C-alpha cells in the first residue's frame, strides 16, 4: 500500500523491531565469538561496539512517523552505520586486526586500542549529527515544478553516443579497448583519466546517470527492454573506463532505492530475497573483478587474464576485499595511529579542496589536495604519484582538528541532512527530486573525497534533468509541508 504519511517509504513498528533485534543478535553473536576465541585484546573494541550499536539504535527507538526507511537519519543508521561500521568490520570485532599496512610494527594490542578509539569517535560523530539535525530550525526551501519529459529514448540515445565517443577517446589514448580495460594495473598517473583529464572518465559515466534519471522520471520503464539494454551497456562501458567494481554494483542499488521512493512502498519479504541475491552476486562480482584487476598488472592484453575463481572462490575473495578495506587498509585507523605524533594536524587543509573541486587540475596545477590523496601520500607513504586512500568522515575530521573537529564537522552535516530532507519532502517526492535526493543520500558525505564523488554525480544529473524535461516551469518558496497526508498523490504516475 502506498504511504500517505511519509515520502521516505514507511518503516513500521514491526520492521523497526526486526532491525533492532537483528542488531542486538549481531552484537551478541560477536560477543560470543570473542568469548569462544578468548582474545583478551578484543574487550575494548567490543565495548566500543556496544556503545556504537546503542547510538545507532536511538533513531529507531525514538522514531517519528514522518520519517521512513530512506529518511536521512534512518538511512545513515542503516547504511553508513550498521552496514559500513559494523557488518563490514565483523572480523575486527571478533578475531581482531593482526596488522595494518600503514602501521608496520604496531602490535595487535595497540591495533585493538586504535579500533576501539575509532569506533568511539564514530559513535560520537553520529551523536553530533543527530544534534545538528535536531537543532536546525525548519529550513525554508524552494518548490520546483518540471514538465513531463519528451522524446526520452531519443535523448538517451544521444547521451549513449556521447558516452561511447568519450570511451573511444580514452581507448585511443591507451592503445585500444583491451588496454583501457587493463589500466587499473598501472600507476594512477599513467591511466587515461590522469593523462587526458578526469572529465573524459566522467563523460563515460554520464550514461549511467542518464539511466537513473530516466528511471526516476518514468519508474514503470524499468520493465522495458530498451531501458535494460541501455542500463547494462552503461555499466559495461563504465567498468571498461574506470575498472571500478563499485561502479557496477552501486548503480543497481541506487536504481532499487529510486523505485522504492517513486512507488513509495517496499515489500519486506521480496526486498529481503532480492537483497540477499544482489548481495551474493555483488560479493562474487567484487571477488572476480578484484582478481581481474590483480592480473591486469603487467598483462599485455585480455588474453593474459585467466579467471578461475569460481562462484565460491569469488564470493570468498569478495568478502575478504570488502572487510579488508575496512580493516588492514583503513584510512581512519592509519590516521589515528600516526596523528599527531608522526604527522601533524591539517588544520583545514584538506577541506580547501571542496571549494576548489569545480576547477580542473590542468587550470590550477597547485590545486589543494583532497583528503584521499593526502592520506595516501602522508599517512600511507605512497608518494604524491601514488594512489589515494579514503580517510572517511571521521578520519578526515580528526586529522584536521582532532576530536573537536569530529564533533563540529558531523554537527554541521546534521544541519545539511535536515535541509536535504526538507527539500525532498517539500517537493512532494516528485521524480526530478528523487534523483537529486538519492544521489545526495549515497554520495554526499562530510569529507573531501566524497564531495568530489557527489559533485561528479549531481552536476550531470541536474544537466540531464534539464535536457530531458527542460527548465523548471515554476519556482517558489515551499509553504507548510507538514500535512503530508493531503500532499502526496497515491499514484506514482501522478508525480512528475
């Protein structure tokens, strides 16, 4: 049944109880694993985990009817909290970290203390974000109206031609499509995007964004063969151009969220089955494509790549990759282990990259570095030409201003989330605002690396929205949007 209470997809009391029960069982299971393994070092991380789980449970316990599954606070609890900070870090809370690639010589006991400290800072960040959201007054936002899109398939075809042309430009620079697909085996400064400019890589990815905008404007088109073909083609050329495994998986996740918001409902049983299937295939893809990237180092052509992992091996390697980035390669733990004793605070240096983000590096050679490049250079000792390492929200805030930085940055971000929720709600969950909201929900985070990603996603989305539907037909300040019941139509086709 379509919700007439919330635009964020309703979350019933039963759903919240199931989530809280699952969270409690997850924490209890890791506690039992700790007791069975008998690692004395794991007591502090487990206690910190208990604190974090309690903080994440708060919005579900003090839930408001106007919220919903994809309300910013609930989404952050589920996606960035439970999934990223707990599920992905299960090995750290059970068997512990045995080493960290940026902290050679640091023993397991000290690594356990760093993990506990990082988890507590994360919990503190969530609390500050909650207060920022609640302390913000009701924002005054704009309400826009767009026309229904016309000649959509023809326009998507034009975008596909543009993205394919951009792919061919990159392939020509690398010496062919096969060499372009193998470029992740090269140093970052030797890849096509670094040589020609990152805008060509962004141009290839425009087709993925176009398909998501299409889906938001016409959700029923997900069943059409023409949409499926364009979407699969967009995923393929995006992977060839970047080698990004997330670039294959995340657009599928975003498409599912877009559909849920457009229809304003979600069937729990079916969603769980789909989620499990997508999760399993996502793990397999993560592992198999990770092996592809490993073998691409030194390969002369695609014929040199021999993938023999199988489904089970792919899933195992995918799981190891998923947890490894959150553990042995974590930017947060490396920063906590080296700042300020070995590396000084940045005092806002990495955040200068945010206002400088729209300016191409070719026009500003000494452009401020984002947190990812600084982490790879100064924390992981990879040099200026080496690859970047995401510091994360907490890591970058701590590196700049210490614990107070974590509180301030996450508090301000809570205010941003309040504005984002108000903007979406005031515009009645229309198709055009769904794409802006979903892109921001996943990409907009309070760190310079994620801001770059958000900018690269939101600007094409807005340009494509105007290309498909024209400029807004009306722009006015939103009035009282508190009465949701009379504001949202029941049929997704009534939403433009």
